[in-house]
């Protein structure tokens, strides 16, 4: 991004921020001048904490794939822009885990590491999610989460070793500037996990399934007013189907539909008896029930859709168009029972927003220490 | 469409037809010359029966929203291009109903009425589907199928009167050229309907639900080689979810989820107990079970997706790209359990194909006899 583009982006963001928060016009102008002169002088600028906080909220509000946006104004922002050492980065990540979990009443939370700049070293978090299970290709099938196969191999190359269970929490891997990546195991006490039980099918407990309590996406780039925060892990609470209908149900993930059907005593020879659909619902029941039993925040897909509908109404009232990506917003269980199914959404991209970016470790082929 | 465009379309279609069916190159050239000279002389041309049959198959194969395309080569084509009188048109429609039902072993079937031409009068079928239930706005809620409200009012204006039940089969309404539309009730014997029962929840039978056996879309335009067949009703057999997850389940249609949940004894206060999802599955079970019990063809969404996967493989083998519309191809029940969910499809439009067209009766505001 060149200075001109950054200036454009900054101006647009500041305008939105000052207008939506009802600041006087002079204040906007003053700040605009300051920012423009900084960009001209240094090729970048520094956002105030308040600007970042509002930028994060806008980025969430603009997240077209997110059904949880009713709560866009309620997110805690940890300012980690001063984090410069590995120690500091790990500390911020650990404290994110603790604060976001909040003893079960999960808080939407984001930790902002330094924006990319020519001068300072970039802080990179290599994990896809801060909490995530390792996946191993045993030769006779996958152990753990197949979604983590590549990253698990990388962790192993870096010297980490998992226990080889289906639920080994991966270490945190970070990298500062061009230094080699370093990893650290997450202290047990900071790993909230939910053991899976089913209110009716008691045998489910014997499967010893569990899932971590918070989905903390760590590999997306947050862009606010022309600044690129390439490490800005964020979380909400789970929608049950993410675990019950995808992580546990997908054939290429934990593939639990056949097991659940067996526990339910369903005949699984003929797809036409809908055993997959029945087992799918009980997996989802299991997830919702287990989180609730542990007093940990979670939302079912119907309630989430209803909340999203309120968000849509709120936005209409504020005379803002809700953009959305239909294919992501519909839940993977009974989607046509939600209002989302029955209307189109414009997938127009607005900024601030969260973006996919290349994996930090794709650059690393072969040994990480010999590049 | 001008002559030049028609010629282009005709050439492209004939090329595909003759090539795919392995005809010798001279035959294609000969036919091409004939068609071009006809278009130049008359502004149109007449397709051979074999050309139409292959054109229909291609139109089906190119139907991006259809998951039933494995069977694209198996469809019976009734040639109704000579139909000129109302009597003849009704006869063709009645015989479509009979042949397509085929005593329960439903046949993919299409009846082709004359293509649009400057000279001959256009035959228009006004119905959305040949079999469809009326919908009445009683003032205190809808009786019947809300999807038919407008067309039902039109039928009433034309002099038809329904019994006022939830399942009144609408009359066939046709129109020849500029003549006023005429309607005819479908003889009882030609209306195959499936009474709904549930293998486990016997009380379902007391709801006296039923659905017609064949979805015969009558309001789409079939385009083959530049010719526009604006009346070409076609059918396959049902995929269960069309009835169980949409017609019966949608809140604005028959809205049966609460009733089903009641029969199942589910608590319906909290969406988080997934009562809607459970009721949805039993509605779908009911539909599949009832069709099977009556010996009438139907396919569940898992089997349909598996068949679609075979179609995709067949097409890959033939070195043709499968186009598709993801948002329509995913089933509305447990969509992520099918392979369709997990891959993108290009929604590129290929011809021949079926197209939406303006409703025949949109032109008619006020009384149909005073235009
Ligand atoms: C508060 C509770 C929240 C719920 C229930 C929720 C729900 C969801 C769901 C179900 C998805 C789709 C996930 C998938 O299918 O993989 C999603 C995606 C997303 N959400 Fe939210 N969300 C919440 C909070 C947040 C927060 C706090 C942010 C950012 C500040 C956010 C930003 C996003 C983004 C960027 C995506 C797209 C992720 C991707 O493309 O992989 N969400 N959300
Ligand atoms: C043989 C069994 C068939 C099955 C199981 C099947 C299945 C389906 C399904 C489930 C849909 C989506 C319907 C909806 O959501 O409203 C659909 C759409 C469609 N199918 Fe098929 N189909 C079959 C045969 C046919 C035939 C014979 C044709 C034409 C020759 C056809 C052409 C289409 C078209 C054009 C659509 C889109 C309709 C629209 O946009 O409203 N299908 N099909």
C-alpha cells in the first residue's frame, strides 16, 4: 500500500468513526490533518486506542460470513501494539485465553499486535486458532483433527511432540520479524475444554469426546484505516453447529455420524432412513447440552439466526445496508428453518474488515532454520 | 431474436447434437445448410423429433439448479407441436399426467408445445405446475398453499371454484394466441396423491395431509437451438426434502413444524432444544415413508446427492465441466452431510436450457375478458 492509498483509507475510516460516534466536525478535521502529515512523513501513522476499538467493531460489523454480528459493539480490545519480545507476545496470548474465557461467560475479545510497518519487526502468530487439536497421519487413518495435519507437522519439526491422542492441544507458535519461530505449550489451566455428554444417550460419554470452549481465530489480517494488523486473534463464543455439524460430523474431520448412529441403534445401511440426519441432530444436542452443563457460553443456530435478524433490523434503522455471504450465513443444520435461507445478501466488501492472508508458514519449505 | 442470432444458436446446437451422437460430418453440414436456408426464408425452422429429444436432454444436463441430472439421458418426450386447439392441448396435458405417473414408477417426461413463431398462435399453459394446490386468503390466515394465492384468484375470476380445503388441486388453465384463457378441471383419476403417514407417530395420519405425486413444472421456457418452447411442462420424481423440508415446513407454506413437534411431544418453548430440527426430520421421514408405501418414486437427499456425484464423475470422464448453482444444489436438510456442500460449482449458463419467463397472467390486470 502506498502513501496515497493509506491516506485514502485513513480518511474514510476516520470519517466513519467520527461521524458514527457523533464527534464534532473540527475534531475530525484536526485528526485528519495529523494523520495525513504522519503518513507523509513516516509512511504510516499510529491509531489511538479508541480508534482501534471502533475499527475492530466496524470490522466485525462488516464480516459478511459472521452470523454473530448483533453484538458488534460489545468486544474487549487488548492493545498489544507494544509487544516486541517473544515473552511479551506469549503473555498477551495467555492473557487473551484467560480474559476471553472469563470463567465460562465468554467475552468477544481481540488482541491487537503491531501493525505492519517498514520500521518495526512484524509479530506473527502461526496458529490457525489459539486453541486447536493436532492431527496426525498414522498411515492407517488420521488421529486427531485432519484440519491440523500440516501445522502439526510444522510444530513437530520445531521440536514439539504431542501425546498422539485425538485431542492434543497444539502449542502456540510465534515469530518476530525474521527470527526463527518459537513455540510454547499452553498451560493446562488456560485450556478450557468441554467433555461431551448426551442427556439421553449415556453411552456418548464413553466416547470421551471433548472440544475446546473458545474459537479464537488467529490467522486473519485485520485492516483498519489503511493499517494492516496481521496478528490480531479474535473470538466470540461458539455456535453449536460449528462443532456438532462440522468439526465432529464431517467425514474428513472427526467423522462421528456413524458412531453416534450406532449408539442410537440406528440402521445405517440405507441413507433413505435418514440416519445421518438423526445422528447429526444428536451430535448437536450433545454439544449444546455439554456446554450448558459446564456453564460455558454457546448459541444454537436458531437463536443465532434470530439474533442476526435483530441485527438486520437495527442496521436498517441506522440506514446501513447489511452485507453478508449467504453460503456462510446459512447454518449446516436445517438451514431453511432460519430466515437467512429465504433472502439474498449482498456480499459487498466494506472496510474495516478481517481478511484471509497467506499462512505464515507457507513461506517455510523444508527446515525452518535453513531458509 | 433476429435471424442472425437464431442461426448462431442453431449452428451451435446442431454441432453439439451431431458431434455428441457421433453422426458423420456430412450429415451435420447438410442439416446445417437446410436449417440456415429455412431461417433465411421463414425467420425460423422446424426441429426433427430426434433433435428435440436430444435438445431436451442437453437442457436438463445444463440445468444448474437440478440435482437429478444423473438421469439426463432418460426422459420421454411427447411431441405436441401440432396441438392447435384447446381440446388438443388439454388432451396432451392429461396424457402427460398419465404417462409420467406410470402407475407409480414415475418417468421423467416432457411435453413440447409449439415454439414461438411469427406465424402460428402461441400455446400458453398458465399453471406453475400441472398439479398444484390452491391457496385462499381467508382473512384469518391462509388455507391451502400460499404459493398459489395469486393464481387461485385468477382461476376464480375465470369461473373456477375450489372446495376451500387445504388440498384443492387447481384446474389447468391454457391460452391459445390472443384468445381468452380457458380452464378445465383435472379428472380425479389423473391426480395421483399420497396420503401422509408416519411409521412411528401414528397420529400423523389424523392430520389428513397429502401431497401430489409428481412435480410438473409448466411455466419455464425451454430453449433449444434458438427456438423458444414457451410451453414445455416437464417432470422428474420428487426429492423428499422438496415436500418435507419446504412445502410442508416453511412458515409461509404449510407450516407444519409446530404440529409435528406437538405430535412428537416436544417442548417448543426453546429453540435451543432443537425441536424444529427434530420435527423437520420426521416430516421428511413421513414423506419418504408415505411415497414408498404407495409404491411411488421418490428419492431422499442423500441418495440424490450420491447420484449427482456419479453424474459429476461421468461428465468429467466425458471431459465436460459440470456447471451448477450451489445455493440450489445443497439440500435444505443436513446439507453439509452431502459432498455438494464441500465444493464450489460454476454457475455458468449453457444452452439448451430451461429459463424463467414472465407469468402468462401478469399481462392480465383486472378482468381477463376486457383487455
Ligand atoms: C459473539 C459470538 C459470535 C458468534 C456466535 C459468531 C458466529 C460465527 C459463525 C457461525 C461463523 C462461521 C464460521 C464457520 O462456518 O467456520 C463466523 C464467522 C466469522 N466471524 Fe463470527 N461469531 C461471533 C463473534 C465474532 C467476533 C467477535 C468477530 C470479530 C471481531 C467475528 C468475525 C467473524 C469472521 C471474520 C468470520 C469469518 C471467518 C472465516 O472466514 O473463516 N465473529 N462467526
Ligand atoms: C428425475 C428426477 C429429478 C429429480 C430428483 C430432480 C431434482 C430437482 C430438485 C431437488 C430441484 C430443486 C427444486 C427446488 O428447490 O425448488 C430441481 C430443480 C430443477 N430441475 Fe430437476 N430433478 C429431476 C428431474 C428433472 C427433469 C426431468 C428436468 C428437465 C428435463 C429437470 C430440470 C430442473 C430445472 C430446470 C430445475 C430448476 C427449477 C427452478 O428453477 O424452479 N429436473 N430438480
